[in-house]
C-alpha cells in the first residue's frame, strides 16, 4: 500500500491531435515502465485496432507510473468531441488535469469543452504548450489564448494562476522556461505534477465508499466498475451496498436527483493498475483507483458503501445526452449473408445491448419496428465507430441517414443541437466556405488572420448543417482546410436546410456491371462501381449530375454482330470510380436511402428496392402531404 501523500491522480485532456497519447509514451520511457529490450509500439495507450488505424483515442484508459517513490495515476482521454462522454465521467476520479495545447493552433473547440468541465469540478489545471519544436509554433500566442479562455470560462484566481510547461511530447522533453533551460528530459513535468497536484482528498479511517466512474465487461466475470476509493478500505469477499441514484429530469438545468434503490453485494474480484496491467489485489484503500467485479449490475454513478444508510448515496454523474440518431436495420437485400453473417433483429438487439454495458453515451430505443431499432449517440463518428466494430465482427446490417434529436422547450418551441465550428483555411478559399455554410444556416461570429496566409473563422451552426459537409469542405479547399466542432447546447430551430443537391443513379437490374454500360453512365454522373462488380436492383451505382434520381441498367452488354470496327472497342476509357468510406456514405445518403454494411463492402441502396414499388410509395406520400396541407389551410369553424 502506498502512502496517500505520495499518490497523484490526474487526467490528460486536449483537443484531438494535440499529443496526449504521444506524451504518455514519453512518460513510460522516462519512468522505465518497460524493459530496455522489450518491444513497445508507438502510441501504446491506443491498444484498439481502430484507434491505431485512425490515430485517435476512442476509450479513456488508465495507467500508473512511479517516479521518486511517488505513484502517479494517469488517465488518457479521447480528444474528439463525439467521445466527450468518456471525459466527463473520469474527471471525477482525479485531482488535476494536464491541459495540452498545440503551440500553433492554440485552444480549439474540444479544449474549451474539457477545460470547462475541469473548472466546474474545481480542478486546477497544469497547462502544457506542446509541439513547440514545430517550424510554425507560436507558444506565446497559444498561452495568451489559453489564459483568455480561462477568464472567459469563469476560472477562479487560483485556477487562473496555472503552472505552464513548454516542450515536445514526441521528442520527450518539457521545461518551465524555453530560453533558459536545456531541452532534454521530462523531469520538469514530473516535478510540477508532484508540487502542483494535491494528493487525494480522502478519508482513510471511515467506512468504505466509492463511486463508479467507468465501466468494463468480461464475458466470464460480468460487469466491472471503476472508480476512486473515497473513504476506508475494502477486502476481497466483503459485503457492501450498491446504491443507485437518478436525475429527476436529465434535460432540466436544475439537475435535481433522488435515491432510487439499493442492494447488498460482494466484491468478488478487485484490481489496481500498475503500468498498463491490471493486477488483482485482496484489499483496496482510500485514494486508489480500482476495478471491482461482483455486483450483477453496475451503472455509471452508482455508489458502493459499507454503510447501508441511503444518505451515503452520492450525486449521479452528469453525462451529456446524445445529439444524433439513426436506425440499425436487418439487411433484407438480395446479397444478404454472402459477405458475412446475416443477423436477425434479436441478434442485432443483443449486440447493441452488449455495447450499452460499457458505452454510456449510447442509447437504444425499440420503437416497435419489425426490422430494426433506433440508436442514438454523440455524433457521426461515435456511431460510425460502433458500426465499424460490428462490421469487423462479421455482421451484416443496414443503417439509415443520421438525424438530429430535437427537444421542445417550456414555451413549446422546437430546439435543435447547435455546434461551435472552427475552420482554418487558406485565404483564397474563405469565400466558398462562408457561402456554403450560410446555406446550411451557419452564422459567422469571428474572423482571425494570423498573418500566415491562413484564415481562422468561428461559426455557430446547427448539427444537421454539418451532416454531409466534411467531404464537400475538403473538395472546396483542395484538402488544405481544417475543421473542428463541438456541441454547444440547444438553440432555436433554424429552418429547413437544403440536402444533397444531386440525385442518385439507381440500378434496375441484378448482375455484374459492364464496362460498356459504365462508359455511357460516366458522361452524366459520378460512378461508384467498376466493371464485373456484382450489383442488384435498387442499389445506387452513382451520383447524378442533376437533382433527380435516374434509373439505369449497369449490366447492359453490347449487342454482338458479325461486323466490328478494328479500333472502336480499344478506345474505351473509364474514370476511377468513387469508393466511399463508411462515414462518407452515412453523410451522402438521403432519407429514402440506406447504407448496407458488410465485412467486405459498403453499398448504398434505396430503402424500397423495386422501382415500381418506389413510385407507388412516392405517389402515396404525395397524396398524404397534399391532404395534410389542405387540412392545415382549411379555416376553422
């Protein structure tokens, strides 16, 4: 057991790509956590395959290092706004945060969010200006902007007088003064942590008390809860009480809560972390960040206490509500089961329920549909990661277009999620960006010229205005633009937004595509398929040049005769087809279209595959809309 005075608990928070995980690599090297001859991968904390492929952190992770007889618990948090739910709950386990800021970009949208949460909990951050070795680094600018952000968020005098370090997580050095100190080693970082981060404010002598801040699942053990022990000790096999508390109205600003239920349980397994490894222990004590298994059910914010009194129950942890939703549907296409495992609704629900055990920002609703369920998350990437994980497990299913989740305020007005959007683009592209975002109901708030021929613009825009814009933005800026956004709250509904301006090219036949047919299609559309690729009726094979759907026969072959030209067939030239990623397909589709997800391919299709059935459904919907409009326009008696 480590003396509480020599324990330090902190989290690393920052905007995406500001260097959190790379910094922890340098911490491992400096503390010699691994053997000298041990093979260690880069970005060691990103141990998930998707995290390594995309270069982002998806799940928060806990590691422990030792330095000069001090035990330092570090939690690496995601930097993308869609995974903010991971950040919110782990901040309750720590006593300070390392706030990383890019020396060139300065504070970005997610920097603002994580700092706001830390200040709200009363934590005093340590600011690290990272990547100061870059040619375009502006450490003074980044520091001034960070200080302005502290003041804007209402930081106290103590929080505003934050310690500052400069350095490079990639090269493994941090200093207090860039000009006077040698750029070598990270002892200055460790010393600042020891001096500035207080030891855990806990009670060693009372009855055991902790609150669950994170969840995990094991198929053999069951649910596992993680949190910091706030009081007392607990030995393996001892009984304690699990108390459940709930917010009376999650959407209310008051955040009133009440005691819900309690049950007697036992701690069957208990772990602490050393390095990156969970080590099973027979006893945990105040100040430790521990994992406990035993209760049949564990939820975020549950209180574990030796005392059965309901007054011991702690306030539930606040988790931001989802902003986007989509339908996960059973794949009923003609190629179902050919690439992977075709699942039925029951299997689809089972897989999503397993995800709900650890992904607390996710929601699933059964609306009574026989073919699927509604799934809600924090953003497009949040849902796309879940879809990609299911796809790699060999499952086949379909997904609908993402839709924003609206609310109705006390006055009866419809409100929608609003995003803060920051865009960095070369000067010559600012006009087209402003024009496109204005059509999507974006409002320009500030424009900043840093003097490097790059413009930084800040917008306020509805979340639905960003759906489908990222690929368009990259095209407009020739791939040179950078955009970052974060959920900023709910605001008044801003009216209709024009969706995709071009229609779909839909196949009317099933079979292998031919070069002869594709050559004719590419003159009027952008083609998604290539010769010999198998397609089916109702599959979308391209994007029309006009704002209407066009049916075609991509399987058509050239009629054979006994006459031929010596050079005509040689001159067939086909464009490179546009192959969409999962996220691009999710953004591209309209309301009457689906993305078919299989382990081997991503296909786009119409919800109703048969062209005659589609026309009848469109005509029926048109009649219903006309009837509804007529009823609304009829004067009341």
